[in-house]
C-alpha cells in the first residue's frame, strides 16, 4: 500500500526534540490545518539529521506545506494524527520585525523623467 499525504498549515509551537525506543532522534512540532471553520491538528516528526539548519529558519507561526506518511497511534490518548515528514516547503516564514533603513524610505522623485 502507498501512504502519502500533503498538508498545508501553520506551526503551533516551537520545535522540540524527541527520542523513541530505538534511540532515533526526531524534531517534533504541531501543525494546524484550517478548513473552512474547522481546524485539524497534526503532530509532525522529522528525522533530526535532516533538520539541523531547518529548525532555525522555520519558527513558530510559519506557514508550511509538509509531505509525508500519516500514522494514528493505536494505544494513545493523543488524538492528533502523526505525519512522518519526507519534505517541507516554506510558504511564509514568520514575519520579521520591520526595521527602519535607508532602503525602505522612498527615493527622491526629482530625478524621474516623467
């Protein structure tokens, strides 16, 4: 069987590291996916070797698209679906604070020919 899912949403919290029973290390977060008036939450897991730099550029609140394998834990009180991520696309990172620089100011319009 083939299990592949693509989900678009926003990260709900800061990244955390988790170690499973086989001593595999994962970066973990929660993704909120809003459809109409309903929001579904997914726990996303990424193998740590793939995300050392990624965690720095995708903070809480970023809008991303994840592609991976979906799993629902059978013996868990956790109601969120799990996605083991193969790929992440950044739609919009968390907006940076605006800074006043000379590049942001409008240029002098006296030199324009029209």
